């Protein structure tokens, strides 16, 4: 049996500091793009307000997305390889407390731009969800072999987009995104740590 070669990243492996700085810088860039779009565009930010029902709906949706991701991970080998590759670059250097930022920074900045700004800018319809989801998927591209991860991120973007449209509250996809990142990154990190102890 020929052993498969480990896929080398098209971007170099990063240190913990580099990953944290990259997350922070990306969040700031997305926030600036969102603010400039709102300033120069003829539309308002997708409405959002804090209420317990929508917060719980978002948390539940995040748990459901994480469960779907786990099922997809088990059933689709190309996605499993792609996800492991992506998560190893992002998560491997991080300590467990860093996962708080991995949930908050992308969850807030990406939802602000892709659902909060793009959905109203593109018209609050199916096309707006599709286009914003495709852009969201492409944001997760870390190399030419990573198309399965991009496909999955696009599908998640559609779920988050429709959750915003159906609830009328940006809080739902924000909570779902943060919860998905927290749960899935924690599970992956604990799984990797347990593998290393064997």
C-alpha cells in the first residue's frame, strides 16, 4: 500500500502570534470595508437587536451547523482532508483560551459584512444570499486544493443568510457563527490533543 503524501500548504504554517494577528487584522479589515460600504452605499445595516429568543435561536442554529459539519466530515472524505488541512493551519498553533477570539472576531466581523451589509446592499432576496454566501466561501480559501472547504463554507453562508432573512435579526447569524466556531474548534483541538497523547 502506498502511503499518501501529506498535503503541504500553499501558505506557510503560522505561529500562534501570527494567527492571532491575522485574525485581528482580518476582523479590522472586514469592519472597515463594512463601514465604508455603509457610508458610501445607499442602504442601512441589516437590523439587529438583542433579545433572548433570537439569541437562543442563533445558539441552536450554531449547534445544528456544527452537527451537520461533523456528519459531512464523516461522510465526505474530500471535505475531511480539506477541513483538517485548513484547521491545522489555523487551530494547531492556538492555545485553548485563544478559541474565544476565534469565535468572536470572525463571528462578529464576517457577519457584519456578509449578512449585515451585503444582504441589504444586494436586495434582501435569494440572489443576495447566494452572492454573499459565495463571497463568504471564497474568504475561506487557503489554497487551490481547498475547494471542498469553500463549498462547505458557502453552504454555511447560505444557512446564515437565510437565518438573517427569516428572523429579521442579524443577532441570529452572529450567535450561530460564534457558536459554530467555538464548538467545532474546541472539538477539533481536544481531538488533536488526545491524538498527540497516544
